[in-house]
């Protein structure tokens, strides 16, 4: 086998002909979907899957015909988001994953990729050359509050031990609608928000002041993307339908401004304390990839006290969570090594994914492919498994140690400017891991401009120039010319307006050398259309 | 002038050459934008504006060149949503409105439409032939709670007079994120939701039961669509920027399941009690059309007790609301005439649109064109100006009379199956009205299938057939044939997969009659490509 990359020289449990190390998150058993581009051409996002230290470019596989005959138009796998693919039925997600596994399998099930050196060079992109994007355009984003351990901790803090869980909590997965536009992909910086803070935390009547959030926190969550065709508004989903409507899962950091939240959230819930950023890991791991890691939740095999209402009863409850180890790390601004501050697990969820989805639609809400549903903070029962600093520092009353930090003292109550928060997760198999990679984000000081904002400002300026009017575009065209027609199609698709100069080519076609339009010949001695003229240069028929 | 329609024979204050009656919502002073199609071709939604009893088809104006030279590609005005148009700067919204007013003006500013009978027949669609659609694809939907009269009423009901307003209410516009996918256009039926209801309203510890909502309510609201280029995440909007980021306004009914809400909303706010439906009026009225109706809010010329924090201070506060009369009607299932149950006004808003938008972004949230921000229920100070039945019936303790109903007794505490709720609004000028039209919706019994759901099910079945695989499509093509290339483009755009049959046409081009591919000639005696073959029929080059 050809050695594709130095990183492959590590010892590997390879079931793929691509060597994959035992601690890789992306063995052939996983095949998560994501949207990537290359650093050399970042503006061309497209679908890929992760395998070891590579991203497989599905556009390359599609162009080579390797995704044909899967029962759907495989051009969907060349799009710039996963939405269309997510909108298909689960059988098609499975078919694509199975096809890719066949192509990558060391047992030579399908050698059309492994035996084609040219295609391999085209389709396998080393991860270090890759830029990751949001996997989907999120229609609606919802966040739940489904970890009993977390809800109990927060309840004890704010209401005392006897009233820790609100009366409704064991009867339904409490959730709220969040902000979709501010969900960002791992690697995006997060500006510490300014907002309204209660002047005196013990006396709300003293009102509020404006300033930077002082209690900036993370929330360790997972989230799933809805898939499949939307249920019509007014027609709730059933438990039997739920699993097929879940496309796949990511790790999520639901950044939270605790002090802003405390002041604003009565009586309608969190708002500006949450909508400034939510970060997700870029690779979407399918439920099929997680199937071998099914388990009971920390609530046990069944929900019995109380039993949920029938619509929320999951006959498979005892095996409808997943044993996914979750880790939170903080890397201080001067640190070279991140410190692990919490290790939790997806199984600390009282309400599972299916129950969240079904409850979300109980009154008839239409659930669409690309919707993102978060678990809520996932905390375990011990001090080293808490999913937020609110709990870790117990509302600021104690410090969370940072073992690898060079700071003195090395600890946190809440996040500082310059901190990078890294969350990751994986399910451990025998000799391999099905992992999620990481979601990371760095905290910038209040008022900072992110690189994304700077780029957006530059783009806005450029767009303003482009939108300012016809860019002095002039198209010399002949109505019967199909080549000219194609240029007109392209201009229309790009929304560019242009001046139209009609040329009659017939005398030329008849081998007459007489020139019909002196202006055209002056600009294009070949007498050919289309000629697209703009201020800086001219483009001929190429 | 030609009489275009019988309805125009009514007396009219016409500043347009199209007669418009004095009580029409859509005189030339308005020019609201919407998305319409015709009943004969409902699947072609496109941009229109309302004028009197007509919709002006902007695609027809664009095709005739009447929207040229406005400084942006006017093909944007032929799209199936207003999102691209909303995404432009305000100066372009103004330019389009001014151009249309010029074209419709009786003073013959621009006669290119009024003098062109063929174009008039094409561009003016009688409202009775029109189907209205959602004006935009909503990115995120947020609902506020900004009427002091409403918040006070609800507060008194649930907490008593002394604690009616929560401590934060006068310091910020309280709001929460809502569900975008279930925002529907006027005319959509609403299925009474099933959901979780508290068994004993005085003892939450007794848990919940599942069943149809018993306290179904409307909320009289207005809402605005965000316009302009999004602020980057992390960069809040300022008060000075706010007005230019508001595209226009609609009337909205935020249907609410009061009993479901009471049980679920602690501590994170309303969720399934709200996400089953929110209805909006189809015509988006621009702020420019409302400019003559600026007024102070019912709070007076300024907010002084307390003064808002500087970022929320609006120097124009005393003229930043709008005097829009709002009316709610209920038509019982047997009634032929609706009964007015409330008359309120947009001015009963303590926080204005600009303040809502600025506060929404205070922590850096990116506000995008197409986002929808609702005011919250708008109630006036008197019993006949309450924006919800919750207030009208004072939590079910009294009845709201229905003056025109034939029922005995004719009254409501909450909505019954078969009730149609109609909300409308207008600003009264001298001899004309700038209006919003109406938003209406009928309540269907729990478990009903809406016509939209039935249509969606039919479409899903058809799509499943289409997506089931290559529809036995086979394209006979020659690689140099631009005509074949266009068929391939169309197939790719439609996402259809097909079998490719390569034909070499060169011998034919050279006037050789020798047939290269007997299969092609058997199917198309003209020997021409492209030939697209499918199961039922064959399509040649047409």
C-alpha cells in the first residue's frame, strides 16, 4: 500500500486501506459527514467524510461515478451544506455510509478508489489542508435541559435541595427555542458579550447596569441534527418514527453569560445571555455509527417514577442512550497545554434524543431537516464530571483547578479573556473509537472584532461596490448564439446587470468579411460573440 | 381611463390612475410588498405589491424593463421570497417603492405602465385571482413582551397588583426566541394542539395529563421583518443604525395554548405552547409608508422612570411608535359575520421596534434580513382593547361578548373549534388609509388534518416516487453539442440522475448519412441529440 502521509506511520488498527491509529476519532466504523473546503480555495465548501487523518471529498467521488446507483441523485453530495442530504430518508444516509465503507475497506470490497492513484490524490485531502464549515444551514435551534444531574445541581443552587427539580421536570423534557443565526462552527472566536447586569444581585429593584459579562461560562452539550422529510404542521411525530428522523450528532458548547441571564430570564427564559454564540463540532456522527454504543441512561433501564405519558414512553429506553465520553478542557491565554476540567458522558441524560424530538412536536410543531436540538448541559454525579463552570465553581464559591496551566494560581471560577475552551467526545470500541473530534473556541475581550467580523466587513464593502449598479458590464451578443446565451445565464444567476449590445452575425456566418459592428471588431478582432466587456479587462469566448 | 374592475366603481380618493376606495388598505401611499401566485398557477410564487383591488406583478414590470436603473439587479424582484430584496440597503427599498408610485401615479409621472394596455393586462392581477404566500423565509423568529398594559394585566393575574411588572421589565424589552418553522401566512388553518396539561392547576405535584388544549387563545401582535446586511456576530447594532435595519411590518396572531404554557414554561419560557402556529398577514408595509403616522407611545414622550441605559435610549422616542388601529374579530363556526372583540393600537408599546432590535443584538447577536421580531401582545388600557382572551376573559372568570354572533349565548372565554380569528390594522390618513390587510386563521379540532398537511402528504408521496431512483432517464448526447449540454444542466439543477449514452455525431455533421448508433435512429429518426428518454414518453430537442 502507498504511504499517503507521515501520520499514518503510527501503529494502527486498520480495517481501512488508509491507516488509522487506534486513538483516531475517525476510523472506518465512523464515517461522519461534514462540510469542508481547502485552505487554498476556502470559498468552495462541499461535502466530505473524515477517515483517519484525511477528508474524503465526495464531490471527487461523485464526479468519478463512485456514488452512482444509490437510489438518489448523488449530486446532492456535492452541495455546500448537508441540508439536502439530511432531507432524504435514513435508508439513503445508510447507503452512502455503506458505499464509502466499501470503498475504504481494506478487504477490497470495492477497489475503484483504492486502486486509482489519480483519484486517490484528488479525493483524499489531508486534514491539515482543510477548513471546516457549518455542516448545515440551521432552520431552527432548540436547547433542552435534560440531564437530571445538571438540573438538580442548578436547582439546589437557586432553590435549595428540597425543590431542586421543578414539578414539570420529570414529566417532560424541558426545552426552549434558541437562536439559529449565532450557531458557529468550531474554531470561531467568541467575543465576551456586553449586556445588562443586575446592579445588586440581592436586590433587583436597584435595576441594571451595562457592561462586559463577568460570569462567562461554557455548557458541555451534545446536539443532533434532524433529518428526513418534515412532518406537516399539526401532525406530531411518534416515538416509532423518531429515530429515523435523527440524522446525526455533534458536540456543542452553549456559551452562557450567567450574570446577564440571571437578570433577563424572568419570566420568558434566556435570551441575550445565550444568543451571542453557540459552537458545534464540524463532523456529524450518524446514529448508525453509534449503534454499537447504545446503553441505558444514568436513570437506569426505565423511567418509572413517574412513568412518562404514553406519547413519551420509549420501549427501548434502556438502550436509547449512547456511551459517549465527553471531556472539557480549558487552555489559558499563556498556556501551551490545555487542562482537562471535566469528564462527563452522554448517558447522564434523563430524556433521550427520541423523547426530545417527539416532545418538541407534541403540539404539532413541524420538525425539519437541518434543525439542531441540543441536549442541555450534561453533568455527571461527581465534582469532576460537571458540564459548566457554574456547577464546577458552585456559583463562584470555589475554584476549578487547571492541572496543566502555568498560571499561579492555576484555576477558574468563570472564563477569562484569552481562554480557549475545547470539548471533545468519543465512544470506545475494541481497538477503535467512534469520535466526534472537538469543538473549540477562544474568548476575546469585550468589544473585540473577530476575524470573521473583519472578513465580513471586507466582504460587505466589496458587495456594496458590486451591488452599486451595473459594473460597466457590456455584453456583445447575437440572439442565436448559444455561447452568448450561456454567458447571459451566468450573469442572471450571479444577479449581475449589464448593458446589452445586439450584434447581427449573419453576414459573418455567410463568410462575408464585411464588418457589421465596428465597435465589436475594435474590441475583438475575431468578430466573435460573446464579448463581455468590463472596466478593467475584456473576456472573450473562453 | 379604462375601468379595470367593478370594485373600482366605488367612490375613491384616487391619486393612482387605478381607482382606490377611501377605505382600502392599499392606496398609492402604501405599496406593501408580498409574495403571491395566481390560483391558476399556484406553484409560481413571486413578488408583488398591493394597490387597491389589484396585485402588481413585479416580474411583469421587470420583464418589461420598468424596474431597470434602480441601482441593483432587479431580477431580485422576480424571486419567490423577499429575502434578497430585504437584504439590500434601505435606499433600494425606497427606490423601488418610489418607482412603483411613479408608475401608478395619476399625475402621469411615468406612463410606461398606464399607457401600455398589454402590460397592464399582464401586470395587474385582481386580488380574487391571487394566492398569498409567506413573504420571506424566516431565519429566526423572536417574540417580545413590550406592551406595558398587557404585561401589567398578566402580572396582576398571576402575581397581584403590587408585583405586576417583574423588576427587569422597565429596563429592557423582555423577549424570547420562538419557532420560525411554524410561522404561517394568513389563511392557514390551525389545529388545536394536544399537549401536556397540569392535572390540578393548584397542585403541580399531581403531575400532568395528555389531551387537547382547553384554553386556546390568540395574541394580537404586530411584527417586523429585519432588513439590510447582517451585523457580524459579536458587533451589536446601535440605535442610530436600527431604523434602516427594519424592512417592514405585518400583523401577527401568536396562537397560544394557555394551559400547556402554564405547566411547561418554568423555568425556561414558553415552548410547545407557542410553537404549533404563528400567523402573519401577507403584505409587508414599509416604515416609509408608515412615516406620516409616527406618534408617541402610551408611555408618553420619553421613558423617564427609569431612564433606559444609554444603548437603549432613543432620542426620537416620542415619535418612534406608529398610530395603527388594530382590531380582533372572532367568527363562530355557524356565524356569517365576524364580531369585533377588541380594538387596540400599536402605540400601546413601551419599547419600540428600534429598541427591540438594538436590545436583541446587545450581546452581539447577528440580525439577518428575513428575521421576524414580534411585539408581544398589544393591549390597551380598557376592557375593549385587550389583545388576548386571557385578558378579555380575565383568566376565564368572565365572558367576552360576540356582538354579531347568532350563538346563544354569544360569548367566549377561550377559542372553540371552528372559530375563525381575524386581525387587521390600518393607519388613518386624510381621505386614505395605510393598511395591513388581515391575518386570519380557523381553529380545527384536535387531531384534524389541515389542507396544507394533506397537500404535503400527497407531495411527499410524489417526491418519494421521484427520489426512488433514476426514473429510467436516458440521455443520448454528444459531448460537443451545446443543446445536449443544456439538457445536462437542467437535469443537474433538478437533481435528476440519468443514464448517459454517448453518441458520435461527426459522421452526421459531415453530411454522411451513415448511422452511428442504430439505437438512436430507432428512437429519433432525425438522428439528433439530445434525446431524453423516459419510461412513458420521449422528448426530442424541443
